[in-house]
C-alpha cells in the first residue's frame, strides 16, 4: 500500500511542477505584455 501512496505522491509532484512551469510561462508572457504597453505609453507621452 505504501508503494501506491509513493507513486501517487510522485505523480502529484510531477503535476505540480508542470503547473508551476505553466504559471511561470504565463507570468513571463504577461510581464512582456506590460513592458510593451509601458513602452507604447512612454512613446505617446514623450512625443
């Protein structure tokens, strides 16, 4: 039975790592969008 629990824990850990990686990629994408928006605003303001 402990083998089954260990297997489930490993599966859950792998799933969590995949989710964390996905969250990280989403965050980087969002930060790049914010960076682009700020650059556009700076161009508009300082024209």
